[in-house]
């Protein structure tokens, strides 16, 4: 993605786990014209500004909320590429504060789309989640809505601003994750597990960066890019990090799935398999799929009938040794 050089990039939710680390990655590896961090937490912006003092000539900070369209209009002026990572994500909290998630994850995403079109931004990429595939909780439902809004945002932009999505699973090392919780509880005598049958997809921060860069490079507008990533049983994760602790099963929390899906059987009918990724193409309508996505069609292959990517039947699995190695890295 050498074309990022001399570009102005903006990250919504730029002080979150992904945003902050992706910002560091971009600053270290590209000669950006400007990198704008857009978020509503002034303390995290202050801390991030001090941490990245060597990049002060390139780095800019915008206090704002994606719920505020007028503020987005101002922030997006002169921006070439937007990574939309701002979202409310904590499932149990969202279940008890549902409309707050709607305002941020759905209305906020539509605000991003409208402001990006008005300000003539080149590319806008949504960071989505496996929870959006066949959602059972409000978080997943709001992210599925955000995906649909982004895909159809291309119709309103007339191709002048391109909108696409990336969808992936749990991030190793992200703030508030089960792995972070267990690492802080390595000496505990007892740890709590929701269900011993539970499985999850896992992705490293670097893999998520590579996915985002790949999507930015290859997107034509309207795709959802899905990585080929491994799964792990929750009991194996606990065994790897807290092997001496007694496990107490407390049951699945409100809104949780036993297993996660990254690519549904229905989506696989209009998806292609690439080398390291799958790409979900839009289903016709206002899209001339064969012409618009010719490069994907040439590079990829159709998926077998009935294919779906679900965590408990995944081909690739993380071993305990793999997990420990990734955590140490």
C-alpha cells in the first residue's frame, strides 16, 4: 500500500485498541501527509499524543463523536482515506443500554457515510466483527446494519467515494478481552468460564492490519473482506494461560453465542476465496458485479455449495503452544 504515502488518513475510534495500534503502525511504516485521530475521549488522546510525540508534525487529534454529523463534516475535510473503527462493543453493557448502541453503531455509521460523500473522501473502510454474521445480540445486529449501510453507501456516492468492510474475530491483545483478563489473573486460584464447549476465532493485531491494508488496496466498493484465521476452544485458552486455576462454569452471558460465524452459508453463494481471505460480493441490485469486481473474480474461486466459516468446525486451530507464542510476541 505505497499509495498511502502522502495521503491524509483518519481513524474514527482512533484511541481504541485497534485504532491506537494501527495508528502507530502507519506512522512507523508510511510517509503520511497527515494522520487524524477522531475520538470522544480527551484523556486517551492526551496520553496518545504524549506517547507519539516524535510524530507530532504528522499527527492530529479531533475530539468528536460519530453521532455528531456536523463535527464529522469538519473532521473529514481534506481527508483521503477513513478507517471507521468507532463503536460500542461490550455485549452485556449494550444489551442493557440498547439504543446507545443504535445511536453510535448505526446512526454514527450513517453519519460517517454522509460526511465522507459530502467531503469527497476517496475510500472508507468499516471495521466489523464476526458477531455481525447471523447476529443474536444487539451488538452484532448493529454491526450488520452498519455493514449494509456501508455496502449501499456506494449507490449514493456514485462511485466517487468507495465504501467497503472488513469482518474478523477476537483480537489477541485487545483491551478488555478475555485474554487480557486471564493474563491479569494468572495467580488466581479460581477463574470463571461461561461454557466449556465455547469456541472463538482469533486474530493478531498484525493480521488485522494486513487485512485492512489488503482491503484498502483491493476494494472496489461494496465488498466485505473476511480473513482465514484460526479458532480455539475456550477451555484450551484457559488451560494455556491459567493452567493451575480451578475453573468455575457460570453459563453464557446475555447475548453470547456458543460458536461464532465469519461467513454464513447464504453469503458463501456470492463470495470468492482468495489466497488469505474471502471476499463477499454484493448481491446484484445497483451493482454490475461482473464488471465492477472483475479483478476479484479473476483472482478468486467460487466456494463449494453449503460452505460456511464457523468457529467450531474451522479447518485451522490454535494450539496452546501457538497461543502462548503469539501472546509473548
